[in-house]
C-alpha cells in the first residue's frame, strides 16, 4: 500500500465519521485495509447512515467500499445537489449506491436504474426495495436500440461491459438490451431531469446513434467517460446544445442542457424505441 493510498483511506474515513457516524467510519476503514492488504474475506453488511432513509447493504471483499467512498464520502455527485429533480435515469446501477444517494438528495424524485451484471442484482434490489415505487430496477444493458446484448466480464463486478450479441455467444452471457426511450416509458417519464451514465464505454454507441430521439428531453447529464473516443462522442452529441460544463474527478456534468434551436413541445413527437431490425 502506498503512502498516498493510506492518506486517501484516512481522509475518507474522517469524512465517513463526520458525515455518517462511528459505525460507518469503522466499516469503511476496516474494509479498505483488508482490501488493500489482499484480504479475501467476503461478507455482507447493512450499514445505517445518518441522513439516509434506509440502511445500505454493502459487500466486503468486493468493489463496494470503493464506490461507497466515491459517492457518499467524496460526494462525487455534489454538483447536482441544487437541481430541481423529479425524474432520474441511472444507466449503470451497480449495487445501487448512486440511486440511493439520488433518492435521499431529491425527496420527490423517482428513479429508473438499469444494471447489466447479474452479480450486482441482489444488492441493487435490496438497496432500492425499501424505497417502494420511487425506484424501478431493470435487469439488462443499455444500447442505442432494443436488441440482445452480451455481457463481457473483466476484473470485477463493477467494470463489465456490453456489446451486441453474436452467434455462438454463451447463452449465460446474453441479456436484454434497452434503449433510453424504452427506459423512459418504463418509468413513465416524459423528460429526464437527471441522466446518469456510467456504462463502461457503451456511451459511444448511445451518443452517436439515435440520440436525437431522447436528448432534447434531458435537462441535466452526469457521465463517466471511458477514454478519448467517449469524450469525442459526447462533444459531438452536444454540438447543437448549450450547457454548463463541470468536471469533478471521473465525472463530467452538463447542467441546464438546452438545444440551440429548441422545438416547441408539441413538435417533439412521441419518444419511440428503436427496434432491433434497424
């Protein structure tokens, strides 16, 4: 473990103590020290957090302490806090930490969160179930059109990515593919107050193919970009929009997103999903 790594853990532990209390700080410190020292212990904890309506389920021995640190301790979504949000679309739900943060930060918001990796489904559902009909979980992957997808697993449960399914793919790796219009319909959304995208590179397809069907209905955007190609795809998709740009850590925020030449609401037309045969 490097000196900088130790400093980061101690800083985040202090943040956990300050924000959420002794129990959260002790869990975060012990889980990270075990992870950094190569410990393989796996356990599930329910962690009560001050200011969070329901206890949070976390998995030791997985990437959960890392994502908990980013979202709840580093407060990586803090730039969205002042927004007026009633509808959230969360692309890449993982274990549900971002969704829980949004649900507690925006008390009147409803959220649709989609996750591709089945390893995360039990935690995602457990963390969002207490919020009732405010939270909808969709099991599948995000793509620019409705089509079967294949899940490609990498180092851990947090970095798997999807691609279009091919003949000969292992049936166990096949998942349902959803586009944004279909997810909006699932949530009953006519617009998206906050769109969060963290889909391990699939944002390239999402932004470059058919974004004109849904992007005019997005008011604020948070996205984790996975390389220069993804950044170029975002800049191209937003070329005819104005927004307030901000970069915080790994996230890029586009606030108050508006078309340069907006259409009247009645001319936007229905939000139509793109079928597989296109």
